[in-house]
């Protein structure tokens, strides 16, 4: 019985690991982070959904990172992959996304960073936490000559400050 349990656990752990094909594809969990002024009802890579209900944001802000969609295949040797963005109204657009190299030794997560002007960068990591890449956003804002409408760092500092404040004693009465 113990062996059966171990086999089941190992199978579950490998669900987002190396795929069984002879190529160099790996199955990854997708996490979409949107930095653009456009919203997308869905985002797909290789026909696999990696994000839904991706909201638009003001320039300098970011949405997403909390929703994970498993799994989609991606070749370790690829430098680009086509990402399909579904626009409001149902039309679709395909964008060639750059894949950052090199990958980590044990990849299982892909951060799909949608930047202003429909530029997409994919970051493959070993962990499930994808943080906003302000370096990518700042470079793209500068490249396009845009003006920030939101200071994301200041926004996050304000949120952290509010969370650290003690609860109002009057609310407890």
C-alpha cells in the first residue's frame, strides 16, 4: 500500500514537470501579469489557456499574478513563442513573446509579462511566485515615451504601511 501511495504522490508532483516526449519541452504553470492599458478576456500559449479576465491598468501599474493555470508545454530551446490574446469583442491577436534565457534547472512556472504596446516577455522560474517586473515595465515605458500614471512602488509601500497600522480600538467595542 505504501508503494502505491508513493507512486501516486510522485505522479502528482510531476504533473508540471518534464513532459514525456523526446523533445526538450517542459510543462509549466502560467501566471499572467498585465502592465498594459488593454484588458484581455483570455490569454493562450500553444493553444493552452494561461490566463483569464486579465484587467487593463493605468501606465505604471500591474494586474495579475494571483491566478495560476496549469499546464502548458514550452520548449527549453525556444527563444520566442506565439501568445494569443483574446480582445474584448472576441477578436484575437497573436504576439511573438520573447522567452528569457537561461532557464533555471527545475522550471515549473512561467510568468507571462504583458507590457504596454503588446510586448510580451516570458520568465521561466522554479517557483510559483511571480513578482511584477518593474525593470521590464520601466524599460518599455521609456522605449515608448509614455508617462507613468501610477507609481507602483509608492502604491505598494502605502498598502504595506496601512497593513502594519494597529487596529482602531473603537472598532473592537
